[in-house]
């Protein structure tokens, strides 16, 4: 069975130290000072093609459901290298 997982709670700071390095994840980051919400799709290089396709396909649907829940996304980001987070 295929599943899509949210990353761990990272508070308002997504850093290379708290990003899952081995599997794709979706993260929501809310900046406390501005209230801006960023939707981050992280997919490391070397991820199996099937897994990469699953997350890529679910990304837009997940973002849409967040909007339906009243979460206004300021920006959507895609990251492939954990070091790009910093």
C-alpha cells in the first residue's frame, strides 16, 4: 500500500537538520512574525521513481485540501537537496 506522509513538526523553522533525508515529505511552515504559510515539497535525489511520482501526483491535491481547510498558502516550494533548506 502506498502512503504519503507529512514530515515531523518543525515549528516555524525548517532546516537541513530536521528534514527527512531518505524519503519525500510535505512540510507546512508558518512564520510566527508574519503568519505566512509555506507548503514545502521535499523529494531527495535518488528517491525511487514510483515514490517520486506518488508524491508529485498528490502535491496539488494536498495543497487544494489545505486551502479548503482555510489554510492560505503564501508560497509552494520544491526542494531536492536538504542543504537547500538553509
